[in-house]
C-alpha cells in the first residue's frame, strides 16, 4: 500500500467546498475513491473573511471524502482564486553562456526569470509563471530548448499576479483544518486539467469558470495559456435577481433557481411556459403562483449581460478560439446557459465536465461542471506524483516541471 499514489483536490469556493480523492497509476485513468461537499462559509469573492469558518467547511467536505475512501488525508492541491488576479504576457532574453553554446536548464531558468522581472504593486506577488514558448536565435515555437544550440535564448511567459495576503490567509485556514497545502493552483488552470483536450489547448479555446461570486477565464492557444481574466460576478447574481423580482428570501431564491431556473426562453415549450411555481414572498403567510416564463424573463437578461462582458474580453484579447468555449463551475449548470453562450460568443460552446478518459471509479458521481476544479486539482496532483516516482523520487526543478507540463500538453 505504501507504493500507492493518492491525490487530493480541494476546491474552496464561495458557495461550496468540494474535495476529490483519487488513486492513480501511470498510464491509466485516475480512480476516484472518495468525494465530499459542504456549504462554504467565511469567504467572499475568493477572499477569506473568517478563518475558523473556512476551516470548518473544509473539515466537513474532507471528512466525507475520507470516510468514503477509508483514507486519512494529510495534504492536498488547493484552488487559488480572487477578483484581483491579473494576467500579463512578458518576454525575457539571455545570452547562452554554456560550452559550445549548448542551452542548459540554467539558461532556461534565467530566461524565464528575466521575463518575470517586473514591477509589482505593494503587497502583490507572482502567483504563477506559465511558459508559452522559447525562441532560439530568432526561431520560435520551441517548447524544450535544453540541449539545443544557440547564442540567444528568449522566453515568452504568461505571468499571473495577485495580492499575497489572499494566498497566505487561505493557507492559514487550511492548516487550521489540519491539512497541509501541497500546491496551490489557479482555478481555471485546474478546471482545464479535467475538461480540456490537447487539441483544445493547441488550436485555441476559452475556458470560463462560472463560480458563485467570481468568474475566471483562461484562453489557451498553441498548447499554453495566452490570456487570463477575472470578473466580479457569478451565479449569485441570478439568485439576487430572483429574490428582488419575486420578493422572496435569498434561500428560497436559490432553491427556485436550481429547481426551475432557465436562462433561454426558446427552450420552454408552450405547456412549460404556463406551468406555475408556488412561492412564498417575504413577510407573507400565503403562497402565490408564478409561471416559469416569468422566472425565465428574470434570469435571461442577466445571463446575456454577464456573458457579453466575458465575450467582450475574448474579443479584446484578439486571440483565436477555434475550439470554442468551455463552461465550467456551478454557475454553468443553469438550464440554457450553453445555448445562450453559443449565441453570445458566436462560437461552439459546451459544458466542461471531468473527462471520462481521465477518471474512473466513482467518476459518475462527480460528472458535473461544478466538480471540474476539484477533479482537476486531484488529477494534477496525481500526474505530479507519477512523474516524480518515474524519476526515482527526486524533486524536480522548476524548469523540469515546466518541461513536463509542455510534454503533457503536446501528448
């Protein structure tokens, strides 16, 4: 049993905390052996507002997953989110100093560090540096320059920056729950692990993770991340609109959204349009009837508005998304969201679920877009452990990790 690889993905969202435990082996899909979910407390727009409340939510989700799997968890891959994250594309260049002008790992690391040499606002840090490609003496499109010959090495790197306090406070909350942070991973990057194919990343696609209060987007192309954006809105906007429009409580509005909500009126047939829902307005003792058509009239304009904001960002990036748009996160589950997104983006759109070619075991129980981040985190952990074991347990350098990521992208 000591040789078994167990991977844990922990998605701490504003609405829910989800945990996935997987058992992995090289060359086979990851077996999902446990999962857990709990209501999230103590977070607002991805930022910790109450450490103890976050820790308690983590313990509940983790406890369910542990009981199901029969394992005790010590560390996990954890999602990283926040409304202030910003992505930028930078370049760095160095002279190759090795014998015979052969490029070494040190040269590559210096080239990437050169790209990362940027002025940061006070209290901010580089959250992630994701190499896109390398250029040797003017020849571009190179993914593994080590061992090649050249005099000038240039790196193109996508850098994501954000406030350091958010990461530090989340780490403290997780430790208070009795868990160590193995690695933190950007939310859309984790969702991409579970839902995107190599062709999606190579030919270009936009992954949109619709959370409760935050929506994050990454645009992929040529096998790497090309653009990152975060929007301060999510599925909670629908809940608030329903609460105000129908004069019901937030709790009732959330239930109505999940049970009857639809954001595309053309999906409702004539019978369904007239079908009534019983609601209880705040301060009233008697229920009243509401047609599904009216509920859709409340939700559809908001869906179009939110998606138009995201589509504008895609257009502004001027990047090709030939493989279309992939929607993940709990907010993507609203009926008609994919159909409306397809119209707004004017591109093929699909719901991003954990890929069946990558997950086995209890995979059917987490076959939903809301599980994409936690499943992707577990899969990323499993892949990292398999690679490390293949190297005989030696810890890889940052450069080696980057190259492994490139290999994964182009397999």
